[in-house]
């Protein structure tokens, strides 16, 4: 894929998102909103996205769509689990924590996929991303129970990585 | 019925505000205070939307969107300032 | 020492709450408007066709004041630029780069935040908000750009051009009002349209968009100037 | 119709409870990193549930509220990541209970990668 088509894909995806957001914000599909929204979304996506490389690795295939749904499902499950976990830890009188910072390496290359990975980790039970150096994520855990921290880190990452690998190249 | 439950929710959010403000005051380090501020702003978004329901003003949702944006940028700026890299 | 400071803070907070409560208790709303206010309140919706009365006052009846405010803001940004002028604008201090996630998130969020800024000022005649508020949000995307992605790549030229063009168009529309309609900045050079829709209230949406762009460009210029100078001092 | 509204109200109630847990977590946790953990997760889900609940009560607000939820989902973890990174960089200590710190080891072995020029 050459640079020109990549830019086109990037701009058109952002254009669609902005256009949808404009219609939702105005809560109307009258002609005046459609026209003004198209103009504004076009202007912003052309002006602001000259250096953006956020969506160009997104795959637009049925399989990727299916995996997006699976990813969302896993994510919501983990988010709810995380909250009950934190509520239990906070409310129990003995405060059962055993924190530590562990490392985990990711194989994802797309920046957007890595952002989603980091955000997912931050919102899943007992973990949050502190730093990233090259391909290594440093994850702060409330409770490191495994004997082998290395293994534990990979486990946390693997849950989301297998979906993101398919969705982003 | 609906309004009763929502009033209880409003009360609980108010209580949690008080607790976060305690953390904000005892602090220990500046970063602790910023964390408390972050939690405070995110809960405020929920609070504004609850108020939108009670006062029946749809426009408050726009207010909460703008509030979310500005508080996000505010927290980022304070964090960068802490790093002395602004 | 710390406890003392905090307790003073608490007492102050309590005092302010008490004062606010007193103000609220003694507050009785005035029943009658004065002459000018009554004129705006009664004639405003019909004459300008704007759903948001405040906007019709700010842009049409008090349009000259708004022009003055924008000019003051321009002067402020120019003066800040003048006072903070340094030999060379670039900075050479060692910096810690933003993390990769921050950069990606900024790239993703900047278009969205700009859209919301535009939404605020385009709908200024229908909802609370308007040119100044929308312009401030537009400028906040500049802060995000500045602290996350780059320091030197943002073009001063583009900002100056936007600012000059929108200011010029603002004045031109005002003069058109003199020629085509009743007076300077009269909004009826375009039809007033259906009450409550986007293309209503004549030229108010256009004027407000121009104000928004101008304010956004001016605030961004101030931020840029401050950022470039700050590097010289540490 | 009434049933959906009550569901929404209950969702809002649960959301506010999570916000309360976040506040308790902020008070009880021993160091800043654990506080960020409690604060971010619980406030994120708490405010999302609150918004969803209000969205169920007023169906015509729902789309706008979903837009807001998406924004919170993107921005909130990022801001806590930036905060945590800043706190680690300026050397706020981990709590005494911490028993493993790989980041410290790696930074001692290889300090140059961190402080890059802008």
C-alpha cells in the first residue's frame, strides 16, 4: 500500500467518524446539518490529519469486524470484573494487596492497537500501564500472585493481544 | 420511584465527593492531590448529567462534554508540569 | 504546620459557603426589566430570529462591543508576543518526551475536540455558548498538540492568516449590514429563516463562526508565544 | 416503559456506588500507584453506568451520552497513565508492600533510553 492511498484511508475514516459525531451532537438529519457537517468534517479531517497515522493499519474485513465484537465482549467482561475486584479489595478490612511492577513485551506494531491495549490493561483487574519502552510495557499490579512474574505479565497482555492482532495488521 | 432512586444516587455521589476532598486535603504529595482531582472531575461528569435529569435541561449534556474535555486537558497539563517537561 | 494550613483552608471554605448561602437567602429577583432590557427581551426574538436571546444581544445589538472585545484580545496576543520576544524562538533544554500512548491519544482526540469546538460556535444562536467559548476549546486542542506531539512544527503563518481573514470578514459583514440592511452588523443581510433551526437568525451563525475562529487563533498564538519563551529561562 | 426507567435508575445507583468505592479506595490505598488503580477503574465504570442509566431514562439523550462515554473510555486511562508515569519519573516511592519492580531494574541497566531530547 503506498503512501497516497494510506492517507486517503486515514482521512476518510476520520471524516466518517466526525460526520457521525456531528449528526449525534446536533441530533438532527435535516439537510442543513448534513451539508454543514460534511463541510466541517472535511475541513477538520484535511487540516488536522496531515501527520496522523492512527487508522491506516485498521483492517476492514468481515473477520476483523467479528473480532472487534469479540474484543468488546472480553473488554466489557474484564471491566466489570475489575470493578468488583477493586471494590472487594477496598472494602475488605485487611486490604489484601501485594503490589509490584512487572514487564511484558508486546508484538503489536500499530500505534492505535498499542493504545487500545494499554487502555484495556488499565481498565482490567488489578493492573495499570505505567510506562512503555520500545516494545516492553511496564504494568503495575495490585496483586502479583504468580510465582513467575514474567509469565503473569504475558498472560495479562495475551487476553487482548490475540484480538487486536487480527483487527490491526 | 425513579426520582427516589436517583436522589439516593445523588446523595452517594455527594458523599464520595467529600471523601475525595479529604484525600485532596491530606495529600502527602502533589501527585496524590492530582489523582484526587482526576477522580473528582470524572465523577463530576456523572453529577452534571444527573443534574440534567433533575432540572430537565438537555443542554447540560453539552456542558458535561465540554467539562470532560477541559478536565482531561487540565490533568494532562498538571502531570506534564510535575515532570518539569512542559 | 500542615494541619494549621489545612484547617485555615477549611475555615475559608466554610466561610465562603456561608457567604454564598447568605447571598442566596437574601436574593429576590427583580420583577421588572429596565427599558433597554425590556426592548431586547420583547423585540429580540422577532427582530433577529435567534433562539438564544443572549446571542442576539451580543452579536447584533451589541455587535460593536464584540468587535472591540476581539480587537482587545488581538492586542493582548500581539503585546505578549512583543514583550516575550527572544533572539531565536527555539529551545534547547533537555526534555522528557511524551509517552507513545499520549501521542497516539492526542492524534485521535484532536480532530474530535476541534469538532466539538466548531459545534459550540456554529450553534451559538440556538444554545448557550458561542464564539468565545468555542474558540477557547479550539485553542485547547493547540495545548494538547503542543504538550504531546511537537513544539516547532506548528505554523505561525497559518494562525496569523486565519486570524486576519476571520477578522477582516467580520468587519466586511458589518459593513454589508450598513449597505444592505439597517446598520452596522445588522444580521438581516440574510433571511432570518425558521426559528430554532441551524440556518436561522440571518448572519449570526456566520459572524459567530468568524468570532470563534479569530478567538481560537488568538489564544493559540498566546500559547505558542508563552511556550517558546519559557524554554529560554530554564 | 416504566420498567426500563427503573432499570436505568438502578444502573445509575450502581454507578454511584462504584464512584463511592473509588473514593474509599483513594483514602485507603497505601501509595499513589494503587490509588490511581482504584481511582481510574472505579470512576470510569461508575460514570459510564451513571450516564447509561440516565440514557435509559431519557432515550433521546442516549446517543449523545454514548459519545461522552466513548470519550471517557479513551481519555481516562490515558490521563491516569500520564499521571502514573510522571509520578514514577519524579520518584514518588512505591509502598513498602511492593515486592517486585522490573521498571527500576531496567532503567538502572539502561538509563540512556529514557531521557531523550525533544
